[in-house]
C-alpha cells in the first residue's frame, strides 16, 4: 500500500473519531442552552395596569382591582403595593412590586383623588321644595260677616218691631258662628294634614334572571363562553359571556367577561363612568351589584390604544376577585372595556 493512501485512511479515521466524540457534546450544549432560555422565559414577571388612575375621595380603592402581576405562563404572581389614603383629595404615588424565584418587576403609578362634588346635596334640596304647600292653597276665613248685614239693616216703624230684629240678630249670630266653626275646622284640617301626606314610594322593578342593569335599563345576556359567545350576539339582540368564567355567578369570586354589539344591545355601555353601579342577575335571579372602577380603550388584541399596555389577561382571565368586564366596539378596531368590582 502506498504511503499517501495510508495517510488518507488514517486522516479519515481521525476525523470520524473526532465527530463521534464532539457531536454529542455539541448537541448536549445546545439542549442545555435551550432549556435555560425556556426556564428564564417562563420565570419572567410583569405587572399590568394603568399609569394614571383618577378616583373620587372616599371611594373604595384596592390596587388589585386595577393591577395584576402575571408570569409568562399567565399564572398570577404575588402583588405587593404601598397604601394610598383615598379620604383626602390629592396626588399619590402607588408603588407596585412583584417577584418570583428568578425575576422581579416594579412599577410606580399615579393615583389622583378628586374632591367629591356636592351635586347630590343640591338635588336633595331641590326635591324637598315642592313638598311645601303653596300660599295660594291656604284657605281664607270670614264667611260669616256678609250674613249679618241684611238682618241689621232692616228697619220697622215701631219700637217693638225694632227690638224684634235685634233679638233675632242676637239669636242668628251665634248660629252663624256655630255653623262657621265646622267650616273653619274643615278648612284648617287640610292645611295641617297636607304636608304630612307623602306620595307612595315607587315600587322597585323585579329583576329577571340573566340581566345586566344600570342607569334604569336592563340588558339580557346568555351564558355562552368563548366557543359560542360571538355567535350568540350575532344571532339576536342579546349580550353574551365570553372570557373569564362563562357562567355568571356573584359568589364564585371570579371575573366574567360580557360582550355585546354597538350600535345594538350594548350601546348604553358607552354612558358608564367611574363609580356607576351595575347589577347583574344570574340564571337563578340572584343579584350582585358591581361598581365601575376602570375604563380603557383597547385594540382587538387587548392593547391600550393610548399606552400600548397589554390588557388581554385582565379582560379575559377569571382571576382578580368578584368582578365583571363589559366590552363593546366603538370603531372598526377599537373596543371600550369597562371594569367593575363587587
């Protein structure tokens, strides 16, 4: 065998041995790197919520109503926060922190507490004014004097005749006074009793099952879920559950996400504001009242139009305590989201 050919065979054998030695090591390193990358990705933590929140003094405020910390696996993470005094108007910094074994997130939000407007007191005073009886309705007394004049003005030629009318007048005047006294009693009685009469209290409407009620309006809904919610609202004038717990209950301590068309059955949702009350009945007619504590406009992927913050999890997840989320469209790709907490 020629030396050159022998060298080629030896060189090929060395290459094969090296490949057999290093290829497993290379693949093992790649697998370890991917595992570390995946582990680091799953341990990422992020706090979701608005940068600025405006509320009214003495309103119920809890940071967990507005903010949520989740990991990349969409599981909730412990959220820590500082206290905010909502009893005094002002601007307060709310510091939020969340961490797990390998990641940490911190945010600072601005909480604006506005002074409560005294419009409710003015309305109450305005309502009490009509209950006072008007001056024109007070009865007037003096019905007896016109009856005296005809008897006194009569004249007769004789003194006896003059005395007779006088005696008659003395007898008739007490009778007139006696007859006038019941009239006075009757006329004064309404004046004393009129202010005490109160109009009957309006009867509260009976709430039907599966209703969303606010501002004097009731909207029917159907428990549907993500699989059929869109088809339900497309098929008739009715709202439907979509995200969160698809079966509305006021005692499950979970979020239920309702959807409805605008223009359509959910058009009244556009009039909701912070602090408004929303009453929802379940399929058994049990009512739960929720207070609006947040409004945001998002695109179809759940991102805030103004800040770009992702609200998808807060809208569609079941966590966050006993709450509801209402959603309706206000444009081709813009949706109004209303958060309300029990």
